[in-house]
């Protein structure tokens, strides 16, 4: 029932649906970070609001990037005869069809193009990950009221450490995502995994903002 409702809403309003889900998951992550981090005795509602705004705002960009990856770096076969829709792939009248990943893990590995999968991961982690973290630090810095010099300091001093932490975790998660999770579920499923990541990122960002503040 819930899956059917989600599918219908995703088909009708994909960006709105993803923004709502990602915003809620970002709030959940920051809330857990504030509870577990013990930064202060009082709740920082503005900090949670910043994560709500950022999570909801970044979701459409994440969805578009997922769609680009799905068709330009499809590890399961030829996609040139398919056109993009809000929920995934729609076949043209001619040409081969894209087969969905088999539910059996062994069967999935048999049908996958490992070169394209590696290329997909490399593009995502080497190209998109640094861009997404720069967007994160700049957006959070602006919402925190930091000046250009403080935002630059915060970004340049924390980009490499956060990327290194990211590379220890996300390539494995994304491999599983590319193999077994349908396109329309990738942003919310990534958001669920990202709750734990957001806890770390929220604590990391709070500490780096304190250092960058004049």
C-alpha cells in the first residue's frame, strides 16, 4: 500500500516527493546528531531548519544526477533506444529493452558490465562527490551567516577530510544501490543510509563552523 502510494506520487510529482522525503531524513539525521553529539544542553532549532532546507533543496539535483547516471552509465545494457521519464525507462518501438536488475544477487553479478559499474562509481565519487560537498559547505555557511572568507576557510580546510571519510563508506553503498535498487527508490533509499552519514556530517559541520567563525 505504502509502496503504491509512493509510486503514484513519484510519477505525478517526483521532485516534490523526493524533496519532502529527503528533507525529513536530513532533519532526522541532524536531530540524532544533536542528541548523540551533546554539543549543548539546548536544542538548536535553527540548525535543524538549515538541514531541512538543504535536504529538501538538494533532492531534485540528486534525482537528476541519478537519472543521468542511469542512462549514461547503465551497467546492465544498452539504453540508447530508451527515453527518460520521471520514473525510469520507457521503451521506444524499436531496439532492445533494458532489463531490470535480477533479484538474485548471483544472477545480477552475471549480467553486469563491471567496467561500466566501475566507471559509474568513479564519475560519482571523483566528480560529483567534491561538488556536492562544496555545495554543502557553501550553503550551510550562508545559512549560518558566515562571511565569504569564513566559508572559503571552512570549505578548503574540510573538503579533503570529508571526502576521505566519504570514500570509506559510500562506494560500497552505491555498488549495492546500482545493482539492486530501482531508479525511483534510489534517492529515498540513499537518504535512509544517509541518516547515519548526516549524523556524522552534522557533527563535523558544527565543529568546522565553530573553527571558521570569526
